[in-house]
């Protein structure tokens, strides 16, 4: 109530309280992993400040920002429903809204109640358990069985330095590389850890990384020439993606026959007869450079088409 020397009965004078702070997720292109959140499992925004006399409004609570890399998907930890996806630098999303501030008694005065001695309290704090999941963002995703030559190709066409060795599952984390193209153009290529038959059921390590493939507009299937059956191996890879998520086959699919320096022109001609006609393909060798320029041209033309159709 307003009480001053010359105003002994000034009526209601309480101001409103401020809202609680928001929890805001913000995309940051300088982050590449979620490791900085590993030991920060709980994030709290500030409480709103109380209203005061002379109808003073309380300050809003300070917002808290969670910086995440591009490609982060946020899900409700209870229902596993996707809440939002952060794909752009600077993109912000209010993950948890701060509670509304209370109303001071000045809001409740009327002709019949000129001195209300009550106020409305603010809303209680809101809690949310969320799962942060990173899906690699790239223009081209490399899909193939272990030792198909994915890491070797990425190392040959970009400055990326993935681990390369002659044993399965050399690549244990997705690797990104920027591939230079003509006229200072470039695109991003992602080396996804090898997929084996049954990966969609959790076999091998493919299930942990199949989700990354969802973010690439172009999938480059890679099958080596020393495979028992190139077409059959290609179909196995397609089946694994279809079993995991049928929508993946709606993406643009290209085929690279790797290690083609091991075969001659006659063997290549025989292999071409077995390849699927509906999928653009190119024979390459990351060691000798054979077909690499043609592969870049093919990828760039497909990227142009995908941009025009958006």
C-alpha cells in the first residue's frame, strides 16, 4: 500500500514480478561436438525478481544460452519426440520458457475493492529433460562397407586426415572434409563409419552412425572392385538404409566403384554390364587419381539439381 507523509491511505501500490529466464538453444558453427555439455547436465535460468512499491516492475530473470553445433537434434527424454533441430549459425530456439511473473495488488483494485490486500504469485519453475543428439551436416555422405575406401577418398580430395588402415572399422567417428572444386567452389564430404549387413539391427557399429546419413542430400555409395559381387554389395547397402529409414532412398544416390586401378578396361566393361542402370556411377582410384575429377563433376551437378528443386 502506498504510504507517504502526506498520503496516509494511498491505495494499492505493488508492481508486477518479472518472468523467469528462458533456456535458449543457439546454433554455433564454431562447435563441432557436444563434448562441452558432457559435464553440464543441469542448466538453470535465473528467477524473475519481485515487484516493488511505487508500482515498480520486477526485472526478468536472466536467460541462459546453450551453444550447440549445427546439426543438433533435441528430443524429449520421456517421449523421444523431436522438439527442434538446429541447422543454422545463430539460430535460436526457446527450449524452456521462463514462468510468468506474478501480478501486484494494483491489478486487482476495483470500484468495489479499492484496497486489495492480495497479489497473484508467479508461475513455478518449469523443468524439462531433453536429449541432445548431433547429426553431421554435409553435402555428400559416403556409404560403404568397412574397407571400401571411404577414408582414402576423403584424404585424397580434401585436407582431412582420417585414420586409414587395412582392417575393418578403422573409422570410429564421422570425419568431415571440404572438397575444393572449380572456380573456388567447394562442398563438404562426410566419411561415415562402415556399415555391415544387419547394421539397422545394431550389428557392428553402423547403427550408431546411420542417423548421420539422414542429413546429407547426396549419398555416395562406395563398392570396391575386389568385391565378390558389386551389384549385390550395392543392394545390401541400400537394404540397410531402407530398413533403418525408407526415406533415405528418396535422396540422390551415386555409385563409386573404388580401387579401379586393380582392373583393366576389359574387366571394367564387364562390371559396367552388371551395375544398376538407374544410378549414376563412376570408376575411381583414390591412389592413382583415376576418375576423381569425373566424380567431383558428378557430385557438383547433383548438388546443383538438388538446390534448384528445393
